[in-house]
């Protein structure tokens, strides 16, 4: 039987998705019967495993007592599997509905901007999540290099958090994402426990006199455009 299991996990850090490479396939893969990646889906819609299988075996939609759904198309030249997506044991499972796979990011997305001055700099951060989601379909992987599709951003849940901050620091070292050793001079921050409109957020910042955050308000608006109600 032409089938092989893939063991792998997806790393979700700062909104980046990591594609799981499939091992080489030993069966005969052809244009008529390509070796595609199928997802094994339970009754709750969660992807429990991904396998390399062919339409001649898995085309019925059932294999080994489980519902199987095409997830990633085979390489258009070699007709071999190009890998697939599977959440790790401590991550939120990938779900499937009507052929669309949804991946939940268990880590928050962090946007960062820096304004440098002669002796000081201000580091701005907008932290969104966790819980943001992206999705794709099997069709999105057809004839795509490495079978890695462009993900669609899904609407955020109302309870998605956002934290805004502005930190004044001495400008005495090279700015790096999380290794900056500059001295903190002052810091402003505000946590929104659920999504709000742009107008409510700006008014809240004004009422709390968070002037340092407000001076870079245009950047924050761009960073939070998918979070605003």
C-alpha cells in the first residue's frame, strides 16, 4: 500500500510559519497518481497526523478508519510529496473545515519600531495575541514552489489582546531585537484585553496621558490594523 507517515511539528513564532519537510517517498509517483500530503482529521475537525498518500489509495476520503483530506499538492515535476503542516503535541491543533486548514499561533506577534536621536532612542512595540490565525487550502499549494502557500489572515477573536509600549533608552549600543543592553530611562505601556476600535484606543491613550506612545501613533495604527474592530 502506497503510504508513509510524516512526523513533524509546526513552529509558530512571531507570526512565522515553518513548513514541515516530508521524507523521500519510496513508491511510484506519477502525474496520474501523485504522492500528495493528506491530513488525517478526527470528528472534531482537528488534524491528528499527516501522511503521504496517493489518490488511488486515499481518494475515497477515508484511510485506516480516519477521514483524510488532501493538504499539500505533490511537486508538479517529480510528483512527490512536498511536506505538510502538523501542530506539535503542546500546540493548538490545526483544524480543517470544508478543505480549509486553519493554523493557530500560540505565540504573540510582536511589531517593533525604533526612533533614534543623538543620545537616546525610543523603542515602540505592539504585541498582539496569542491566538492569531492563518489558513490555506489544498488548491493554494498547487504548482507553488515547495508547496508552501500564501496564508490567509483570519479575523481575530474579540478577546485577542494587544499591548502597546514605548521605552526611552540610552543610545549606546546597536539596536537588536531582544539583545539591546541600553539603559532604560522611562517606559509607557497599556494593555487592551480585547479588541477595540481605533478611536477608542486613541482616546484611551489620551486619557491616560501616554504621550510617548501617541507621538508614534501612525505606526501603531498600521501595526494594529488587523486587530482593530
